[in-house]
């Protein structure tokens, strides 16, 4: 299973990608999480990426593609992966084609999570993430932690992402419309695009994704 998840900020890519990766037993590769880890660790890459992330701009294509290429060539990705947040420009979509050719593999599908802007604002407005355990995602109303302010999985403190301020969210949505939306057309032309209605609960969206992938109900579970 080699999946690409597309969709605007706050569409639920991270939420769904984690579920799909667990279900298929493949790595969840989120370029946003990778970059935030680097920022948190204060590495050279993190210091270069921080300004781009905080202003809602994309980090340079070559920088992020080098990281993705390394991950997709590694043995951990041999049986598949769920890519979340990459590709998000036409240049990155072409770069991924090159990486697939290098590894002699092909994508299963590109899933485009469609959700309207008001819902995006609601989702991002209540989001809290755990920075200690690489990005477990919560929401104050729709996915609250058991203990307020603490991660259910590792007990780490929960934070609001630095790029979740309203002004930055507006900039990220503009960047998405201008630079990332064309990526969906790229996959539509390749016959790989699967559009998924991402409104409703996270469970409902997961069911729609699995239906879209043609996966039948097994033992009452999807
Ligand atoms: P990234 O981290 O990828 O952010 P994004 O694409 O803007 O998407 P988000 O992570 O904000 O949202 P999501 O779709 O994952 O939603 P989530 O599941 O959290 O990128 C951040 C930055 O890094 C970029 O701006 C850029 O600077 C840089 N970057 C990353 N990749 C790059 C690349 N390839 N090239 C260049 N730069 C790159 O859900 C949101 C909230 O809603 C959560 O609270 C969740 O609990 C809740 N929720 C989820 N589903 C539902 C539901 N169905 N109903 C109700 N609530 C829900
Ligand atoms: Mg995310």
C-alpha cells in the first residue's frame, strides 16, 4: 500500500494517515512532523525550516525532497507507506515520480480529503499536538485527551502548533490553493486520484477512505 494524502491544512491528513499506517502495518511519513522534530531538536535543517513553517510558506522543494528520498529508499518503506504532506507542489510531484522510478515502485492511490474552509478553521482552532511523541493529534472538542493538556500515549505536554495562529492559517490556505491544489490535478491525469468527503467524524472519514480503496469489511471492522 503506497498512499499519498492530499488536502488543505486541517483536513485530517495526519489523523487518517496514522490510522491507515497502523492498519496496513506501514510507516506514516509526515513531512510536517519530520520538520517540527528538526525544529524542536534545533538542528541546522530545523533552523532553516522554522521561518518557512511559522510564516505558512513551503520549505524549499529540494530540501524536503532530499529527506523524502532518503526515507523512501530505506528498508522500512519497502512494503509501503502513507505519505502525509508530500508532495505539495508540482515540482515535488515530479520528484516523487523520479523516486518511484528509482525504487521500481508505483503509488496505489492519491487520496484527496475534501473539507470546507469553515470546518478547517474549527479543526485547527481546537487542535493540540504532542511534540514529545512525534505528533499524536488531539482536538479540544472532537478528540480530547483523557487528561487535559497531556498526551494519552506518552504523557507528554500538549501544545498548539506555532503555525496554527489564525493569520498563519490564512496564509497556509492561500499557499495550499496556489501551490498544492494543482497536485490533485497531476494525480487525476495519472488516474490515481481518489476524492474523499472528509466532513463528518474521523471514523466516518476512515470508512469512506477504506471504501474508496475497495477494502471490504472484515469481521465487522473496517
Ligand atoms: P503540515 O504539518 O503537513 O501541515 P498541513 O498540511 O497544513 O496540515 P495539518 O497538519 O495542519 O492538518 P492535517 O490535515 O494533518 O489535519 P489533522 O489530522 O491534524 O505542514 C506544516 C508546514 O510544514 C507547512 O506549512 C510547510 O511550511 C512545511 N511543510 C510540510 N511538508 C512540506 C512539503 N512537502 N514541502 C514544503 N514544506 C512542507 O486534523 C486537524 C484537527 O482536526 C485535529 O485537532 C484533529 O483531531 C481534528 N480532526 C481530524 N479529523 C477530524 C474529523 N473528521 N472531525 C473532527 N475533527 C477532526
Ligand atoms: Mg498534519
